C-alpha cells in the first residue's frame, strides 16, 4: 500500500512507520522540516501544516493517517497556546479532508487522531465510544478536532488515543527515571482513571483498523482495563523495584501547572469497546506485564 502520514516523525509515527515498512508499504511523511531518508520505503515531504504540497495533491494514496497536533502537555495553557493547540489540529485535518475529497480515486480509509480527552479532562464514569462529549477545554478541543474530519468522502476512523506507553518516548520516558529516583507517586487523591495502551498494541490496532473495513467512526485506543492513577503508580513501583511514597496535592499541581494541571489530577476511565467487538486481540492487556516489558 501507498500510505500518507502527517505528523509521522513523532513517538507514535516513528513506531508505526517502522512496522509498516517491514511489510514493504511505501510511506510519505509530511514534516515541517526537510528530511532525507535512509529507508527506501520512506519519503519525507516538507509542508506548512495547512495545505497539501503539490507532489502530494497529484499522488494517489491508499491510506491517509493524520497524527498532527501540538503537544498538549509541553506548555502552559495560555490563550495563545490554546489557539495553537486547536489550529494545529484543525488545519492539518482540513488539509487531509481537502486532499481526499479532491481525489478521483479515493483512499480506502482516513485515520485521524483524536484523544480520550473527548470525554473531558476528568471523567469519573466509565466511557465507551458512544459516551457523550464533555464541554471543558479538552472535550471541546477533541470535539472540534473530530468535527474537522467528518466531511472526508471515504471511510473515516477517529483515533481516540489514551496514554501510550513505550520504551523510547512518550510518558514512560519521563516517568521511569523519576520513579527510579523514588520521587514519583500519587497525584491528588489518585482515584482518577489512567487509561493506557502499550505502544505495540497501538501500532497493531492502527494496522487492524486499516484492514477492517467494517469499523468506522470513533475508536478508543486504550487497554481493556483501566487502573486508577494510584494503582498505576504502585504497578510502576513494582516494575522499577522502588517505593515512591510522594503524594502531590491538587492545589500544588494547580500552582505549578495552572489550568494544565488537570492532566495530572484528572483522568478518564475508558473502555475499548469497538476494538474488542471487532475482534482485536491485545498483546499486552494487563498492566503488570506491559510495564515489565517496558522497564526491563
């Protein structure tokens, strides 16, 4: 297959590209900077995040995967950065939709990123794909992100991704060193949901969704069981062989991170109902086994 990926140079995109090229799929990655490729199956094309380059508009792709979005955790949520978070997502998604709708022969599927923040920054109830959107900042951001994809004239899958755990990036790259120094622990009361997924399963799920023509619309990309944040912290203690006893109160998180602190004291309890109903098999359905794989 010939596959177009926007935002393909990040933690998730690199892992997905590595998997796809093993099966000799050809990948075009849109990147903000010019890059050369040492992999004969991968081509990098520079773009501005808003309009498809000419060489993309005249090409034909079987699959379009949109992974673009400024990081929600990197900076304080000022009004200016909130605008960047929204515009980076909307602009890239609309560019993909315009490309798809301009094709004489349409891609067979458009997979466009979203996040479990769709259900709100702090959702105490179990959520599946039919659960309602929450009208806080994270919920509104994800809702507008998803709405931007809905006019694509091909099968469309919305990737409501949770916290992805992998060895060489993402949350684990930040947490493991802290826990090994015994300065990790529980945020606020620790009862918030921690909906996670092993990177191996995330990549496998994307490939499953490309091939499974019966699945469309929102899909939760999380493991079958969600721990609380406190339970996750204790499991990571066990995996690294340390005890982390810190409890960081909500008011301290609010002082340090401002509105963005909800990423720490909030959380979601999300069920991957569509994946399970479609027959997807998780390699790492259990947290302890996943952490053992990632830490050792």
